[in-house]
C-alpha cells in the first residue's frame, strides 16, 4: 500500500490528470473510504482506489487503446468504438507499470469502475458507486443521493446502473455488455 499512498495528494497524480479531475477523485476517495467503513472492508484501499480510479481518464483514445492492449485482455468492438471506456483498464496498467503497484483488489477496482462486470469484489462495487454518487456530481440531486446511499451495496449498484442505462438510452449510446451482465447478476441476487 505504501507506493499508492505516496501518490496520495498531488504531484505524481497531477502529472496525469487536471485539477478538476483531481478534485473529483478526492471526492470519490472520501466517499469510498466511508462506504468501506460502512461495509467492513479496508478504508485505506477504498481511499487509494478512489483517488487513483481516473488516472487515465483524460488520455486520448489511441493511448487508451495502446495501454489497455498490454493488460492481456482483448479489446472488444464496443471498446474500440468508445475508447474512453478503456480508461479503467489503462489506469490499472499505469498503476502497475509506472508505480510498481501490485495490490490486486485495488487494481481490479480501478480496472472495473467504468462499466463494471459480474462477480465484482466489494471494493470494486464501492468504487463504481462512489464514482457516480460523489457529492460534487451535479446530475444527481441530494435527495436522490441520500435515498440511494441508504441502500445495501448491491441495491445501490443496481440503482446506479439503472440511472446510467437511462442516460445512455437518452443519448442513443450503446450500453456496455459487462454492465448489462452485472445488472442481470444483481437482479438474480435479489430473488435468491
């Protein structure tokens, strides 16, 4: 954990992201830490993953594609169409390659925070919802946020996915298949 915490505040992280993105990442980090405490997982991991989740978010599509290709997983057609969806995968590559970071749980949370996928760890779920629900987000009002934050983590995740799906449908953008599979998984969990 030492090497990720050394990136903690600004100098190293700011080489990759703007001040606005850094402020967002700090908000995600603080919310993730609170949710980790609430759900009984390591708050330092939530703080670190939240802080680093968007390290590759402002990179261009070609660079995102090139970085993501090095992680050993194939690039899908929907990722090629919208390379910004690769910024989580690219971010995990940067953390491992440039910072020598090897905490698999944090790398997974960074990798999966964009679209999610079935079988996500608790930390990955926390980073996914924290990215959407952090207090500076203007597309969600405080009452909605409060209602969603009162839910258990799987219900919170399903609600966030549902809101993302509505947005993507309004914008006439394709919903990433892993997001759909995650939503279906969460629906099955409800009925067990």
